[in-house]
């Protein structure tokens, strides 16, 4: 069983939330987001997480704790929704041990 006297901590430090917020608001990140995705980045969630973290550190608010937990769960769920780019092989190709053909032109 878990010890109930152990103090809960946010998954990230408040400084990490602040750093993510500053990065999100930076000019270089905004330019990259506009170029790559065609839209400006949405930094509101990092701001909300930072203030919830500060509120939790200051007053150990259960509401701030719940907001941080829900935000991190949503962030992880968003990361998991993408399919892998490559399919992993279960075994090597049948002819992996044969020498490569020598008559094919080589890229240099």
C-alpha cells in the first residue's frame, strides 16, 4: 500500500511550466509554428498549468492539483493518438545473409 503521508508533487516543476510557456511565446517558435502548421501556437494551456502549479505550491489547493493532473493526462493522450511511422519487423528478411549485388550503381 502507498504511504498516505507522502506529499503529492506535480509531474513537472513550476519552472518547467514557465519554461514551456516562454518557449511557446518566443518569436522563433511562433515563426516555426506558422511556417510548419500555418497557425500560431496556443500557449494558454501552459499558462494555466503554470498558474495552477504556483497555486498548488502556495496553498496545496485540491482544485489546482486536479487541474494539473487533468492537463497532464490530456497532454499524454494527445501524444499517444499518433500511429507509428514504421512497422517494426518481427524477424529479419529471408535473404539478409546473401551478398549485395555488385552490378548495381553505387551512390557516392
